């Protein structure tokens, strides 16, 4: 279970899958909280993660989620949306999530959680 090891292990496992993102992964600021149902990221690189949801995942699924949130930061999604004048944030988030998940699905060793 992912929470047994915590977010630090997930950040350590994720670079094995995508070593070229190591700097981004290590710069993320994890915040354990029950205020988000799954995981989320903000414009400042904080990653909010729900320990109860992570407890239901395998390490590989947790690594997928950590990389997913890192991709939002790497792709600069929040600033790009603002620059484009996005007003429908839900549609923007769904579109960016789909693109990230498509990219991550090609990486060996990680799997999108069923509950995501």
C-alpha cells in the first residue's frame, strides 16, 4: 500500500520510471490532507494528496499519480490556462488529465489506479 511508505517513497520510485523528471519530482512539496478526495497540485508546486485514497493503491499506481501531478507542473498548465483566458476550469482540467494519462500509459512500470 502506498501510504505505508508515504509520499517520499513514491517520489523516489517515480524517477525509476521517468529519470529525466527527477528534479521536478524532488521539487514538489507534498501536503497530506483529507481536503482533496484524490490528489491535486497548485501553481506553486504543492501536491495535495489524500492518504486514505493512496492507501488503496499499489506503489506503481501511486507512482502514476505522483507523475501525473508532476506533469501538471512541468506542463505549466495553470499559467497556460490563465494566458489562454480559460474560464471553464473543469473542462480544462479534464482535457489536461486525459493528455497526461495518455502519455503516462505508455510508460513501463506504472499503472493508472482504477479509482482515478
